[in-house]
């Protein structure tokens, strides 16, 4: 039985109603929506019926209450979420320039989830998990990096596995600790899930073949490399197998959360024994459903919703 834990930001998101609205004058926003890449991941894992633990912190406020209630409703084990009395729940404002470029203003390092430390990671709860998933977007403080190391070492020492989605935010690339942390994590990573746009950061040099980078990662000890390609779907590579599975033609309502839902679906199904090609197809469906709903966590889907989507697609 698969029980996956993840660590990091749990926040509310406000989404600018107009494209290019920006933040420099008053405007209208949708939200607050529950958000945070690891939280969306955890929600999607739970909705598929797998064990899902999220370690995070919220403030003692309505945003925190809403987030915890939402995750609990969807089946996430919320005992790992600590309510901090003296902090406020994290938040993010998002404005889209077009379907793929967006600007953020984050209130994270000084929010409750930015105060998460290794001490908030309850070992009894951690011991119930056989897999740990890391999001690069969560590594914005020393304290969280420490907490992440504690979880990796615990899960690995018990024979568990680790997955890593770099989920790079350009606003965070100037944090030097983050790139060091990426190197550390890759040494323990079993399943690596970058998007194709992120490959350059991991050593694919201009003009170089993607396969060369994949081979280097596999040689380094990563066992499974999964590359997300937006509307073009996704690919899977291991020492023995390569699969390319096309995406589905869907219209984009809100692209936030696609990669998180994709990752959660791929990782949990793959760990439960589903073959890579089928896991990719389900993960593509999960990513497609994610972008069809407004709000970062509003597009997580249940097993039967994914089945219905796949059935409708094959009837086309
Ligand atoms: P990330 O959100 O991490 O940048 P992607 O944009 O590649 O990752 O999205 C993750 C997955 O979601 C893709 O591999 C694909 O399955 C699905 N997806 C994303 N965007 C689209 C789209 N426009 N049309 C269809 N599927 C999409």
C-alpha cells in the first residue's frame, strides 16, 4: 500500500481576472483558492485513493482553516499540518500575461509555511510513509531544506523511494541554497519529473540532445525520468524502457496545477504497479483535467473522473 508524504507550501491564491492585469493598480481577483504545489500534489494523491500526508504550517486564520478543511475533505491526512498562532497563512497573487507566462507576488518566507522546520515533521507520521515527494518550489528557506533532508533520510533509510519535481520559479532562482539543495536531492531521487522547459537548468546545453541529459541522469542513479511536455504530453525513460505518450487536446482555463496533478497521478499509479505507458496516459489526463478548471487545486480529479475523461477521449 502506497503512502506518500510531501512537504512545503500551503497557501491561498488570488488570480487576476484580466490577462496582463498585473498588480500595480487596483483590479479584480478571483479567490482565495487553496494552493501550493505540494498541497495540490497531496490532494491529487488522496483523490486517487492513496495514502497522502502533507507536512506544512498555516496561520490561525480563515485561510488556514479553509485549506485544512479542503484537504481533509479530499482525504489528505492533515495531522502533519501545524497551526502557528503568531503567523498568517501564506498567499500568492497571480496575473497571467498569456497561457504560459505568469507573474507572481508571493508572501511565503514570512508566512506560516515559511516557518516550517524539521521539528514540525512528526516522526511517527513520517514512519507511515513509504515515499517522499519533493517540489523545488518549496525550497525557499534553510529551515524547509533541513526538514526536507530529515524526510529524505528517514524514508530512504527504511527502503522507501523519493520523487522530485523541480517546479522552478524564476523568482527563486537567485537563492543559492536552492541549487545546492537540487544537487543533494538528485543523489537520492528515484523518479525525476522535470518539464522540458526546465531541462537546461539540469545541464542540457544548447543544441544538445535531450537523450544525453537523460542518460547522464540515469548513470547518476536516477531510476526513472519523466519529462512533462505541456500539450505535447510526456515521456518516460529508464535503463530498459522509453515511452512517449501524446497529450489531449483540451482548452486551457487555468494552467496552474497541471504539473502537480500530472506528477501526483504518475507517481502514485507507478508506485502501485501500473506500467509506465498507462501511468503516463493517466497523468496526461490528470494534467488536462487540471487546466480545465479555474483555481490551482480545483482541477484535481478522482479515479472515476479520469476514467470518464479517458473514455470520452477514446470515443472521439
Ligand atoms: P508544468 O505545469 O510542471 O510546467 P506541463 O505544463 O508540462 O508541466 O504540464 C504537465 C502536464 O499537464 C503535461 O505533461 C500534460 O499532460 C498536461 N498539460 C499541460 N498543459 C496542457 C495543455 N495545454 N493541453 C493538454 N495537456 C496539457
